[in-house]
């Protein structure tokens, strides 16, 4: 027995929904022939800008699936005026195993040098699961598909850099902005007394 008390009212409601759906135009997208309209900033695959990577290993350490593999070596860089040459990490291998990746985005968020980005590219299926291990060259090719960041909202809050620059400019242009002079009293040399 249905809620309304009329026998068969549930069947009538179901048939009404079916008839209404039958009269609508189909919204099926013909995917291989017609590219889907993805929302902006959609997550497809992780792209790598290898020049920005400093081999800090934050992405590999924070990855919950341990699907990022990084190898590097150290190179000496001569710095003019320095007493000794500096050492710099050089990236040898940066692989992501997309058969393990769960697309959480933690690696993109924790990268302090903007080396990892989300690309909307999603057509990278393979017949063999072992082919889903992509190296730094393959990840670098997806950088061309990374969309530019969205424009800053003019009615929104200014960025930290803009507010800091505005504060410094306001402090430097006011009448209270004077050069700070040192008011430390000179001390006497050891063994010397001060004449009062």
C-alpha cells in the first residue's frame, strides 16, 4: 500500500517519470569523436617543471602511496667571491607511477619551488600497467597543457606580496619615516677608565 492510499499510485508515478525521460533529448557525449568540455583547473595528470626542482624530496616524502621516485647527484658550482665552491643537487630521475597514484594533490601542494602542477590532460591510458611509470621527460611534456592561474579577484583580498609592498611604501613616505640612528654609548677599551 502506498503513502497516498490509492493502489497503483507508485506505479503511475514511475511510469510518469519514464515517459518524461523518454521525451527528452539524449545528452550522451560522443567522447572519442568530441572532446569533453572540462571545468577549468580540473585534475588530470601531474606535470613537472624540472628546472624548478631542487631535489628537496618533500613530494616523495609526503606522498601517501610512495609513487614518486627521485634520484640526484651533487655538482660543485663556483661562486665568484666565495671561499669555496658550493654544492647543488642535480635531478637525475623523477618518475611518478600513475598506477599507484591516487591523485590527492599533496605533492603539488607541498612543493615549495613550484615544480609540480596539475594538467587537465587525462588521455594517457596504457595496455600494460608497467607503462604507467612516467619519467621526467614525459612529465615535462605535459607542462604545455597546464592552464595559467586564474586572475586575482579585484574585489578580493590583496596577496601577501601586494599588502607587504603597500605597507612598506606607506611607511617610507610618511613624515614619521626617518633614518634610525644608533644611540649606543661607546664603551671604553679594556684597562681604560672614563674621566668624570
